[in-house]
């Protein structure tokens, strides 16, 4: 069964770069025994928090890439750049590196957005800017991306 996280959470960093994970998110993660994570740069100006079990599955696939192919090497370098393992401390916090926080422009106010099996971590102001850019034609995009898929039906792949 696949890990499926849900929710959007307001958080704050403390002066040491630590962030307490919200109870609603912790509860979901604990169902999967997730106390170890890998944090990395996201595709946009955010950080991505991967439960370790998810990270291991992704890297298993990525490790099949051909290191003798230039595009594969470039992808490997960019994907792994900045990745760091973290564990929850006894207070349910994770410690974030200054380098990663600087990359995402995160200073204090944070939004955590659960996306499938991972968590995007955004500076609150940047996240709100992203939401303002939501396209007016989202239904057209949804149809183009999902229109040919049998949504609402359980298939062997989704079970």
C-alpha cells in the first residue's frame, strides 16, 4: 500500500532552524513508522521532505540511471544536491540546514503542503504567491492531465 499524506499546515522555525511537525501530519506519518526523513531541494523554490521509506524507493529507481550518460549525470547531481537525512527529536522537531533554508528563502513562517507521499516546505509568502498564480483554466489542465484516466474506480494498480 502506498503512503498518502494529506493537509496543509502553518509552522514556524525557531532560532536554531528547527521546526516542529504538526500533530495532524505526525499522526499520518506515525501510521507508517516514519521518523526518519530526507530533506532536499524541490523542483520549484521549496524544500521537499521525503519519509525515508519513500526516499529509498525513489533512489532505487534513480540508481538505475547510466552515469556515463551526460544528462543522467546532470540529473543525479541536481537531484541529490543538498539532500540531508534528518530524524525527529523527542519534541517532534526536525533540524534544517541553513543552506537548504537559504535556497528556499525560508526564514520563519512556513507552510507544509502534503503532496502524495512527500511534503513540500515553503516560505509562507512564496507559497501564497504560488497560489495566486493558479491558472483560471485549471479544469482544462485537469482534463488534459487526468481526462483519459478512470478516476473514482479502484484498479489493480491502485489497490
